[in-house]
C-alpha cells in the first residue's frame, strides 16, 4: 500500500558524486512492487569503513556479519536489499547473506569480509537466494545511477527519498560527503529501524573514522525516536574512499580533523532529522530540550521519556498544550528530578516555572505555536548543568493505519 508523502518531507538535495563510490540499482523482485529493490555501491580499493549497529538482541545475520567485518577496516562493496529484513530466519538467512558476499567478492576479486550487506522489510521471512543472486547479477551489470535513485531503492514505508550532503576543508583539500538513509517506523535510540550510508572522498584511518562515527551517532541517531521500538536490522555505515588527496587523518591532532568531525556530525544530524520527519503518520516535528539535569546522560533519558510518551505525542498531534503530560513523563523517567524546581515551556514561552503554573500564563501564543509543523518543548529540571536535545514526531491515526496493514 502506498502512503501519502509526509507533510514534513524535504526535497532531495543536489548531491555530488563521490570519487571511488559508484551506486547502481536493480530489481530482485523481493516483493510484488513495480520498483527497484536492490542497491549496490562499488567502492575503490583502500576504502575505509566504520559502522554502528542495532543493539536489539534479535538482530539479523546482516548485522552480525557487519559488526564482525567492520573491525577489519576496509570495504569494497555495499549491497542493500529492500522488502525483506532477513531477520529471525536462522541458518537460511545466514546462508543468503554469505551467498551475496561470496558473489560480489568473486566479481571484485576481494575478501568477502569487505562486502557489507543490509536488508530491510518484513521480519521472519528468509531472503530468497535465487532472487538475491539474480538481483545482484543485474546490479553488477547496471550502469551507475544517482544518489536519489539509490535512496528511493533502499526505502520501505518511507514516503520520500532522504539524502544529505556536506563539505569540509581538510588539510587544505575540499572533501565531500554524500549520504542516504531510510527509516520511518520502528525508530528508537540504540539505533533505530534505519539503514544509513555515508560516503566521503576523505582519507581517514578506519579506527579514527569509527571513533568519530560512534560519537556522531550517539549525539544524533541515538537521540531520535518515532515509536520507541528498536529494529532488528539498524545499520549506519561510513565509507571513506581517500580520493580527496588530503593527508590521512589518524587522530584528533591531524590537520583538518576538527573540520571533518564537524561535517560528519552535521550530516548525521541531517539524516536523523529526515527520518523523524518521515515518521509513520507524522504531522509535526518535535524537538525536546532538557536542561538543568544532573548530567547530559540524565537529560537525554528525561528527554526520551517525554518524546516516547504516547500521551505527550497525541497531545501535540491535537495541538493541546497539556504540560501536565510532560510533568508525568519527567516523573516516570527514573532520573533525578524535583517537582518544585521543574519548569516547562513551548515555543520559547514558559507555561510553568519552579513547580507551578505562571500566574500570567497566556496560552494563546502557545496554541499558535502548536498549530505549526515544528514544535519546541523546553524542560528545565533546575538541578545541574546537564543538557540534551532529542527529536521525535507526533502520534496520529496515520501511524495505526500504516502499521495495521504493513504486511499486506
């Protein structure tokens, strides 16, 4: 079933080609849909790779093998299957992934550990080996495509293609980033039901790339939630082809390391926000900022308690400034809080300060703010210096409609 494009949809950006990374797409016919559903990105020799993966215990073989293989630090290819997550499929699912790895590795003449595979879609159905083999064969023979084509191909319940780009000056050289992501539901921290791929022509050592990606993911992908459910397949991979000509970044003291880290964090934030803006049934993009916590980690937990609350999310969907629901969410978070120091605001306007509603509180400007598509919720716990921002969307009837017929 096709769903209406999210009202929060963003236009796909003009994205530069990345030297050493060539995307291609093909039809493997994993589902009865009239679209391509297999993406192949060929990477030049010497490409560094880093990754972060779901911590869902019931993860797919793709995640298990990716987690193992990212440790060797280099990649020659990426394969993404859409329409079948190949999770909870036992030895048959594992064999399908290894078949793809062997097929691509033989074609490229590389170690199979340098072939990374992701799958997304329905859980519990083994990836059909015959369709996978034919799809990969078609992709290997296809002509290179645009990043937008690749972004459309990796989607499942996504309503728009998601891409982001950035540049940085690293050691006197301009390095480029192009990235695509899919994700719409089953989105929660510790990675969410998303597959995201970042490509850059920078030269960077794998270990340092891993350090920077893990840091960026913790501040972006692990700060978003749509429905509090973590997926079995979540993967974010970063590939650095080294074609920009900069001196290899090896640590924080390398020339341009700060600029590279900032650009990587920026592109991760862009991607994370795009996923929330395509949250299943979403009508509003919500930023929850918590300050005054005992630590940044505590602030994030409080923020997520608010962002994951169905009562808060439905109130925002109904444009109801019901700050009592936020009080509830703060109290259930399990983090240090003091009712009599708590302050809550919407759109920069305080509704309650120091544990009680403001005597001159005017709800009219708050109501006007809640009529918009981008909503700001501010909470000050009044306990310390801890601070965090998390992002979510509202909860509407559309979420139920999408997930009630997901397998049909």
